[in-house]
């Protein structure tokens, strides 16, 4: 009897031990395993949707752990030469910065603040080619009103009816897009716009639908569009350990970081370290080109806005150079083509020209 009682008591103790709750990595929003993963360059999917860190383009544990540039005044990024396409040629070592116009490409998310850390990602949005064309051509037309460029971008990504856009926005479109692209936005022969509109993503807030509806109704208040696209609420921080001033290492070996002021402007800082460029200002035989347009600023630690990059806020006269391109475009200092042979001219005739009968004057 006593032995059976002991066995029963021991069984109950084991049962209680097995049924007690256990702490797992998933029961806490922040754990050491995720910290180690992120520090090694593997960010959670929520803040690395394009696998940028996994590809090694961004080095979260960069060589600039202690920012030695904190008390250094940066040079102007706009003083560096550009290509005809608009790429910035990183032709000198040093620490640079410039403020660029930026545009909301993800309606229904909060505007960036000083709580949000940003890194560089590929331009990824609905109608990517048209969006890229708008951003790139805006570099050459800094006189266009930023709000009209933004309304055009919201129209493109939301799939609204182009024909119902205001005169100002349509006028902006004709200056930034080709006739073929505008024809596509109008629907084209196959009614392309209808098929695209049906696949516009909805982020739960209905921002895409709300913007498209306001554009179709001809809403004239820019503030109304802004309220629908840019949430007036704090962003949700998903990874508080990501540093706001984190330098992100690029494939070519230089460093870059973003500091958005709002969804309308962003400061881009670049650091080209000593020894990266050779005596010809190249890296491994090529110029290092920074193309802000084909990339976008994406939040690294929150659900804030994704930003497309346009032209610089400050309009300056910039030096444009022609450099060798991999696709066989014109090369810098390439010899000029031989001049065409002169067209032979007809020799002048030595035959006397008949001038009519001579008049005889009689005295």
C-alpha cells in the first residue's frame, strides 16, 4: 500500500513537470537568436522583403562600427560629376551628402520620422518601368511641382483612370512620360489599365482604392490625398536594435545611408573609403555609379513609407561626363569618326557666255 502511494505521488510530480508552460523563442517579441541572425546580416523577412541582406549587398556589421565621421562635415554629393543618364560618379574618396526629393510609393503607411532607420533596396512597385521613368525624367525637370509628380505617381501605382486626372497632373505626365506610356495609362488597345487595377494590392487600409477613387472623382485637395496615403500615426518598430545611423556597405565597397525628413525629402550620405579607387578614379577598372532612381529607400526597422528618389532639392549646374558602358555605349575620349569625303563640285566652265547682240551707237 505504501509502495503504491509512493508510485502515485511520483507520477503526479512528473505529470505536473511535463504540463508546466515552457518559454520558447516565439513567446517573446525580442530574443537573442533573432539578434544574432540580424547582426550577421540575415534580417527577418518583415524588414528585408527583397533578401537584400541575405545577398550580402548590405553588411550590417560593417567596418564602420564606430562612426568616425560623426564630427566631419560632409562634402556635397552634387559636386561630383554625373553621367548623361543622371548617375552620380563616385570619382573621389571622401564623405558626401545631398538632400533629394522623395516620393511615397506605398500608400497606407506612416511617414518616416527620426524613429525609422532606412536602407537601400531595389525599386519595387506596381508599374515599375513607368514609375522609374517618372523619377528619372524628374531629374532633368526640377521646375515641375513636386505635388503634381507625387499625384501622378499615386495615380500610376493605384491604377486610377488617367483621363480623369487634373489638367496639371496630365501636363506633368506629358513632360515625364513617352506618348506610348501615356497611351498605356489611358488603357491602350487592350484596356491595360483595367487589368492592372484589378490586381492592385490592398494593404488592409484601402489606401490604394481610396486614392484611385479620389482621383477618379477629381478631388482637388492635395491634403485629402495625403491623408489617405500617409497615415498620421507612429510607425510600428519591428527591430529596435537596428541603428538609425547604420552605414550600409554596397557591393562596390562604398557605404551609404538614408535620413528621411518626411516622405517628401531624404538626405543621402555616401562614404568612399581610402584605397577603394585607383589612380584613374575607378574601382576594378570601372567607375562607381550611384543611381538613386533605380533604388528605393526602404525601412529597416519599421513599417514606415517606402520612398522613391527623385532629383536633388538644390538645383545646381552639374558636370556631365560620358563614360564607357558595358552595353557598348559611346566611350569617353573615343576617337571621332572620320569626316565624310567632300562631294566633288563641277568645275567652272571656260566657255564664253552668250550675252546677246551688241548694240552699235552711231554718232
